[in-house]
C-alpha cells in the first residue's frame, strides 16, 4: 500500500489542458497501491460522477474536488486581471455537505462570477465552506503568489483568512516540478506553516499519466489557444513533471517534510463521500387542485382525455370497448402511481398543453412512450397505442424500475418559449438545460493535431480524407481499412508523428455545448444535486451530461425541434392540415412511397430505403411501421422474405399456428421486441413484465443466461400444454431475433412522423421542400441534393436576391398569368443564410434597409448597407452567388 495520495489532479475535463483520461488515472493509482485519489479539474466538476464510479470499480476511495478560481475582490465586480487578480484554490469534499457546498460554489463561479474564469470570492467561500478541505494550490494560489513577489505580510494575512474559514481543514500546499519559482517559494511556505501552525501537504499538479505525455498536453494547449508548437509567444508549460507520480517518487521529492506526505493520507481519511445512484429525485407538479393528490388529478385528466380521444371511434360505442379502454387506463395509472411518476406525467402534460394553447406545433411523440395510453389521452403523444397494438410495458416495466423517457417534438423556432414557460413556472433554480461534450472524432483530431504541429494543410487534408466518415470509426481502425493511409503513416515521418498524437487525443472532450433536446426539472434547487454553468439567457446548463444526470436520479424531459412546413402551409393556403383528421390510408401518399420519391422524408430518404420502398410498394400503415423497424443492420437480411411474403410469391411459415395472430402482420418474421414479449406471454404464461425481462436477458447472448432462460421458457410452455419440441423451436427463434428486435412503439412513432412528412411532401411539395432546404442550410452537399430533388419535382429554385430573399429558403406562390395555368406547383426562393460567409446579422441588416425601398444596384447597396456587418467578404460572396 502506497503511503501517498494524489490530491491535485486534472483529467480530460480540464478541457484542452488536462491530458489524462479518468479511467487511466484511476487504474494507474490502483496499480500504484494508492488507497484514494482526488479529481480537481479547473473550475468545473464535469467528470465527478464518472470519476466516482471508476474509483469504486477499482476499489479506491474517490475524493471529489475542484481547482476553483478565487478573485481578490467581489465576484460581482468585473475589473481587469491587474486590478482584480484571479487565484487558484483546491477544494475537496469531505462528505455530502461538502459535496453540496462544492457544487454550489462551482455554480456561483459560473452563474455569478464569470469574468475570464468562473470566479468565486471570500464571501461565497465563507458561506459555503462547511464539509470542505482547502489547499493553497499551485504557484497560481494566492499565498504562493504573494511569497513569489516578496509580499510576505500579505501572504501571511491571506493564509490566516483561509485558516479562519476552514480551521484545521486548511493546508499549505507544496509542489516540486523542478521549477525555479517553486524552489524559491517552498522554503517560505514551510516557514509560514510553522509560524501559523497550519499543516503542510505535498501534491503533484497532475495533468497527464506519464512523463512522455507532456507533449500531448502541449498539443492540447496549442489546439485550445489556436497556436502551433513552433510559435514562440505561446503559453508553454516549462516542465514535464506534471504526471501521476508514484508514492516513492513523491517521497524522494519531499524527504525533509515527511508530514506533508503523511497529511495526504490524513486528508484521504477525512474524506468519506458516498454518492447514491439509482434513486429518483422526482420533481413535483404544481399547483394541484385543492384536496387532490397528483395521482387523483392525473386520473381525472385521463378520464376526460379518454372520452375526448375515443368518443368518435367504434371502441366507445360498445360497453366491452369502453371496459377494455378503462382497464388499460387503470392498469397504466396503477403502474405510474406505484413507481412515483404521477407528477412527471402532469408536468409533461402541462407544458404540452401550454404549447397547444400558444399554437406551438408539437410532434406525435417518439420512442417507447408511444406505447402509453395515458400519454395518448393526455395528448402528450399522438400515436394511438390501442389502434397500433403497442405495449405499455415496453415504456414502463412494473417489474424493473426505470425512469420514464418521453421525447416531444416542438416547433424549432418556438421551443425556447416552452422551456421559458417551464423555467417561469418551477423557478429558474429548478430548471436547466443539459450539457453535452463535443469530442475529438478521428478526422477532427487529425485536423486539430495537424494544425498544432504545423503540418502543411495538404498533408493534413490528405490524411484526414483517407479516414472513412463512418459511425464509430477510429484512426487505428482506419489504418487497418485504408492501405493508402497505412502507407502514408509508414513513409512520412511528419504524418506518423501527427497520427500518433491524434490517436492519443482522439475521443477527448474538446468543448461543452447544449444538448439539443434535454431539459431537467428538480423538486429542490438543482445545485443540491448538480453543479450549473451559464447556458442560454434564461436557463442555466447542468455540468453533468445526460447519462450522469440519470444515474444521480434527475429526470430529463426532451424538447426536440420540428420543421416549419406547417406554418408556411397555413400562410399560403389558409389552413394547415390537422393530422388528427388525416387518414393513414391516403392514396397519394402511398403512391409516392411506392415510387420511392422519399428524399427529405423522415426515416425514409436514404438510397437503400428508397429501393426497398419501390420493391415493397407499401399499401397500409403497418407496412410503414415494419419497414422502419426492418431497415437496420441485422434485420435487413429479412427484407427480401418480407417483400416476397407480402406480394404472395412465397408462403408464410409460422413456428406454431398459435403464433399467427402475433406474427401475421410481419409475415412470420419477428420484427418487434413486443412480439417476443407476446410470444413469451402466450406460450410460457409469462406476465408482460417477466416477458420483457426475458427479452433483455436473451439479447445479451450470454451462454449461461440463454440456458437458464431456455429452461424457464420451456417449463412455462409445458405448463401451458405445448410440447418440449415446439417450446425449444420457438425459443431458438426468439434467440435468433432478440438482437434484431426493434421496439414497436419506436417504430410506430417514427412511422407516424414518416407518414406525416410523406403526406406533406405529396400534398404540399413547395412548402415541404422549402422547409427541408432550410433545415440543411449548414450543409452545402445536402442543399445541392435537395435542389436537384426540387428540379425533379418541377419546383423552380429561384436564385438568391438581395431584394427578395430572406435568411431562410422560402416558398413562393405562383399565380396563373394571361389565362395560362401556373407553371409547376410553385417556386422556392434561395435563402441568403445558405450562402457561404453570409451570416444572419448581415441578412437581417439588408432586410431592415430594403424595407425603406429596394436596392437599385450594387453601388446603391454598398452606400446604404452597414459595412461593419456587411463587409467586403459578405458582398463578394453575394456577388458570386448572383444575388444582385
């Protein structure tokens, strides 16, 4: 067992500075026999949860911390770095109180003190110090800075201030990376510690795993600062000692202050934080009607919604139909209530209802939530689970507690209004958007590293383009696939150096951004559970990404974006289609699907999918659901059989006649996970909850699990009166298809969206293609592809025009002239925002100026426009695009 613990450690989450992955740090600490390890990233806690889990898995104690930035004055003042210096300070959580205070301090730095860096001040520190151990930090700390510049008395006063706040939990920190400044400061720190009776602690400012990784940190800093390793005026770390040293190496550095080494163990002993995973920190809906619980109010709303949804259907006309609906509703409400999710459903219902009241378009719902009758009658989703035979258990399994996940589409331009409504209703301290990290994928890593190493653009470009642009590809795999890339690696020393370094940094987080859809709502202030940082104007951003939030029990709501076709259709025709009234047997839509004209149609636009549609000739909505589920790696091999069976050219083979009702729609092929569940329920007598557990177990393909589940299935089937031979035959079929099975609820929800977008394309081609062109404005390749599709559809794409175009592509109605019929279904005007180098600000300025009167010429344009936003580059791009 090592007699040293690292307490000052940066991971890859000290973005573009830390060059050590959490998993590697924890593994190395365990290999070195260390009983604990701290994580102290710069000003953030991004890595806290994965670090905690990794430590627990390796059997060492996790110490969660942060290297905070402390301002000399008030965090609310925004002075210059000279007037208001920023110091470093190491903060470590001793226990749950300390962890909460650490999250609060980290959030305060970002939300209240951000100026150059996320700064806290002495006031915040004094208020939230409980449960925290404080170390004076590296040379960037306040005490070392004063000593370095000969301000001994100020250093003394600063140390006393920290001691007054933290008492025996304040330590003066010693580091030795061979830097001359440390050689000057360390003796003074030792003397100050003895004079003030403040304990010492030895640390290494860990930024990478091994000494040779110093070059990797250097490259990351260059990427972050936009410099190359050859630039002389760049930020350069003057040591290669910032690696995870062994206890023996640390002991050799500080033989004269043994207590500073021993104190690392003492601090580790003081820290005992236990994070709880798997529980739910569920939000509460408010306000509830007086005298009603959330479950009672939810039931009342559902009964109202049930009648509204089904009173015009045949099911409502018979007592038996009504009884079936009520039984299903009561069953779902029972599961939702017992799992404690009534408030969750009310919150989602409330913001969807708000969107509908405001005329904000919402989609039909996606994912397994489409299997819920409760979601359907509350108008959260628009997919009828009874009509499409969807299982609730695939969404919420009463035998396996999982968080519900409802994905909702909102109109792109008005999504923020809904988020704002939620923030206003529950309080901004209870609502946040969710962070996501952009990582350095293979090609991007090569380009970033190439720039930092000052490799010529031609060499970088050649190597990057040889990496296949496929999902999940990495550089090593690319070299196995591409002989040309491998040859380049072997023959060009510069390329080899670049690719070797790119492989080291590949997959590391590069920047933080906002998750496109995620919003989190909590019962208590969010900073009790997660650190926050600046997000949009109104809503903060969590520092933990989606998967970490779910593991600590916070519930996310999904706010996805929808296209703008519906608004344009309404403007141009007087009313937009109401999909609740559009039949799913529309002949024009099926004719278009059968001819494979599905470019731009959700889920159906790839070349392969278009070929399948031409052969399949979908004629009923079930075909659309099936093709969405089948067109994926794996089940694709069954598509020819499916098509032949549909057209009657081969006979459908069922493993047992009793399974015909379950497999008839898919011609004897198991396409959906729900079919596996129904087969297990019918043949083996399993409850649907047990059947879902079987499906999950079998899909893992572990031999012992497969054998155990086989005996369970066969035993159940024998009790139901089936033969052992039939039971084994059906079980073999389940095993074969378990990998491929797609959730029917997902497929049905996707199919509804696919059908709706196909319907819009078939009936409103101009508005649909204008919205599709607008959606892909950032990709010149996709814009070109959709312009070609417009021509095929006889839709004219008019050139960009400084007097006619807006930011976006816009539909233009065509009127008949001189008694002649209108030419084609309409035109689309090219959006100026799709022209390279022309930004939104420049276009908005043009639109404002031309409101007075149109531009008469290029000269007139240049005289009247604001040349600060419409600069030379913008005007040249407009000329080249033919906008004048």
